[in-house]
């Protein structure tokens, strides 16, 4: 069985549904995981996905903020949403595909602007979220378990995941404490699928700020969007693709889609 899975922080699924459908028609993923859908569940544009064959879904949304969704052409054996840090803020859904592959879709808090949990509640929340996720996955990634974790994790962990390691060391998304906590989460039983195909020191980005007048020319990007797999899926990885051209589409998200192909 071939499995193509894409992840994309779409920054409002209703606003950018035309971009999503164009991407689906072009790339034909079996599963699409979205973050920052920014819509309550009753207003999620399910019909647009159903027309393209994505009949199976698990969504968690809220008005104007956050929101995650998994939409699939393949049936689910199970599906669920989970809250973190005592907040019902729509940041994690997961589903098990037929055949037993467990897919987790995350939107980890961005953390605000000040990298100090003592004065910035948003940053404190981000660190707490990463700790809680690491605790939850400890022991959950079984040696024989086939699992995929994707999403906007809002951390660029390596110096090769940012345009300037030195200049971003005290900028939220690349501070040492965030990198440490994301590395701990990765260490609960995951492999970075993107780096399996594009090892360091290759520079990789999936996000470019709206503030840049010419994002391509300045190329001040960060790799915030990730695809991780558990070791049993490593031999089945076939390719990954970061569609950076999507950042130049009309009214784009500031993130671009990332796609993985597996032969399971």
C-alpha cells in the first residue's frame, strides 16, 4: 500500500479553501493534516473535501484561533481529539488508519514574542505543552508501533532549520530551551522523516514571515512544520517534499505544505 500524507498550516481553511483544493487536486495525498483552521466545527468546509474523495475526518476547531483537522480518503479505525495544559484550544487530533498506522496532528503554541516564561504567559504555555506531550508519548511509541506525527510544531530545532542561527538564538521558535524540549519530545520514539532525505547541513524552511516584502529574495525562513515517524516506518519511507512555491501563491499562508510518501 502506498500512502501519501501532507501537512499544512493553512492559516484559515475557509479563507484559503481554493488553495487547499488546488493543492489536493495536484498532489493527491491520501491524508491531509491541517493546522490553524480557525473555524468552529459546524462551519468547517467539509463539502469541498468530500467532493474530492476525503470522506473520513476528525476535526477540532474554534472561532478565529488554532484548529486542527485530519481528512482522509482512507477509512479510520479510530479517531479522537485531545486537550493539553487544561485548555480546550483545539491543538491535537489523531486517527488510526486501516492497517493500524496512527496519525497525530499537532499545532503547538507559537509562544508569543518574549522568550521568558516568567513574564510571557504564552511562552510558558508553549514550554508546558512540550513537556506534557513528551510525558504523554513516553512509552506510547511501542517498538512495533507504526505512528506518524505531523504539524506546525513552532520550533526550528537545528541551526540548519533557520536562516541565521546566531541572530535567532533569542527569538521565539529557536531558543535553546525550546530546542531542548522539542528534542526531548522527538526522543520519546520518533525519527525526523524530512531529515532522513535531506540531512544536515542542507538548509530547509517551511515558513516565511508576511513581513518580508520579497520572501524569496530575503529567504529568511524557518522549518517549523515537521513530519516524524516511529522506527518501524523508517524502511517504508520513499520521499518527502516541501512545496516552497506555495508561499508565492495568491493570498498564501505563511507556511507551505510538506508531504511524505511511504510504501507500507
